[in-house]
């Protein structure tokens, strides 16, 4: 059986993780977050990527549910950061390796 090493909850988490990586915009958000050491306001991400705040927020919610980003409330603003910058670098490295 293919999923022998994964329990039901782990399989569901893996599905959410790969679903989150299946969007170009979500990948752009992750790359933007990886380009800085500091968390970013969702409004700043919206401006930098030239995409509306509601659209960015919906995509951030998918990334958060997949465990890829953390969302913090700062006053009335929401700030996001990567949960594991090393994981993103590893994934990108593996993608580059596939090209060769």
C-alpha cells in the first residue's frame, strides 16, 4: 500500500501541504517571505505582489492551514512569517535538482 508510512492525519496534512504549494501566487508569497528575515504585514505583501489584500489573505489562510506560515495579530494588522525557512530552501533546492 502506498500510504503505509502515513496515518490518516499525516496523510491529510501532506495533502494540505502539497495543495498549498500548487498555486503560483502562494509560491510567490513564500518566496517574498523567504527574501527577508523579518515578518511582513499582509498589506505589504499585497502591495509588493500587486494583488488585492483579500486575495492575499485567502492564500495566506491556505498557507497557514498547511503549516507553512505563522500569522500574528499586531494591533489591527496581521503579520506573517515562514514557519521553517530551511524547509522552503530545501524544497526549492530539490525542484532545481529535478531540472537537471
